[in-house]
C-alpha cells in the first residue's frame, strides 16, 4: 500500500512492450521479449532507477497450467507459497470468461493462451523493469506480469487492485487487439512506418470491450477505470477532438492527451455501435477487398450510421457526459445480450 500512496503523489510511467529480438531459433520462430517498465518520478522530475525483475533468478517459483478450452491454456508462474495458490483457480476462471466474452462480442477466435507472472514482494519496488523472453512458436496470445504486496489477496473486494486492473481491463483490451490483428484488410500502425490513422477505431474497440467486460465482472471497479479516461469531459476538449482522427502510434502527445484519446475513441465506438452491431461491423471489414485506412473507416462510419463525422463526435460526447452517472452501459449490454 505504501507504493500506491507514494505513487499517487508522484508521476508514473508504464511501458509494456512486446519487442522482437534477434534470434537463432530457425525459420519460423522468432524470439519476442515481453518487457514491462514502471518508472516512478518524483516531484522534481527525477526518475527512480528501476529494479530489474528476472523471474528466472527468483527463488520459490512454481508453475501451474489451467485449461482454457480448445487446446489453449493459462500458465501462471508465481512465487506465491502453496497455501496462497488456491485463488489461482479463480483467476483462471476470470481469464476463461474474458476469452469467451471477447470472442462472442467480436465474432473472432483466439487460438493461443496466456502466460501470466504473479510475483509477490515483501517490499514492492517503486520503479522496476520486468523482462521475459519467449518464442512466437510458444502457445501464448499474451504474456503479462503483476506484482503483489506480500500477503495481498488475489481477487475479491480486498484483492489486489493491480491484478483486478489486469484481469478486468488490460487483458480483455489486449485480447481484442489480438482478434483485430487477424482482420487482414484493417491496417495497423507499425513502428517506423507511416501511420494509417486507424488507431481511434482499433483502440476504441479494445477500450469499449474492456470496459464492457469490467461492467460485467466487476462493476465496482468500472467507474474508477472510466474516470481514468476522463470520459465525462474528454470530447469537450478541442485538442482531443482535433487529434482523434489523426491519432498515430508514434506521436508527440503528452501522457494526459494520450490517455484522453483512448477515452475519446472508446466513446466514438460506443456511438457507432449504437446503430451497427459490432460483430457485423467487423465481419464487413473482413470482407473488404482493399486495405482499410482511417479515412475509409470514417467514411464507413458515416455510411452505416447516416450521420456525419462531427455528428458522431457530438453523440460520443453526449454518451461521455452520462456514462459515469447512468445505466447507459448496463442497458446497451442487456440489448446486445437479447440480440444474442
Ligand atoms: Zn491498445
């Protein structure tokens, strides 16, 4: 808890980067390094030097596999003592429901599992860098890490806030990316190459489904997650409205604008999917015979809703204004459920 209190007073940077590294693993397999860096910055801007966390050198590590159906599994690698591992089954059930939810809401399929490191520390490091290397041939859709305070509960009302955020927000967001990556006409930004300006669409859907999953599983955490995205005022901000359709992977945005653009994109996709069912929209994109860039998506939004771009941004702003104080998300999820 000490760490959270300190971090609320100082800056925090989170970088999660699956980065390809050179390898000699043969023609098909490439080594991927998953790295996550949390950098704490004090009020004068000085960065706390990160502690390197290498799971291969940590004592007391064990590994358990949980079935996620269709040949997929969740592997949890942890230093939790055996008596504390009973909650891992519950974690696995949430991950399974996340898979089911994302596949149902997108109409896509997820073929690989998750490698999850749950690491407990007597004193949590303020700044850290975690690295794990795996092969693209490995059966992992996602590789993630979460750190726990010693003795901290896994899930439930007094469970770890970091694990809750991973399970109810980050993981469904990333699984949605995995489904969208399989829609071949949809262009994705690649580092070092020119932007296709599809980010508002891609991140908007990922955020939308992550927040729907959080609503479904842990409604008590949802308002905090939505507030982090500033949803009630983000589209009243001209700099966000100006930046949304030209949002590129590589940009000079500050952390606040970048976070706001996630929220704004989510609201825009909420507005679009009020009139067009998401699985139908994605199936339609999948059938496109030409690559789809951001402008194509803007035109598709106008064509399928009968509203102009600025009318859709205004509708998204209205949704943002009521989202935190109404049943908007609950009601639209109930309607989606009736549609089956
Ligand atoms: Zn994303």
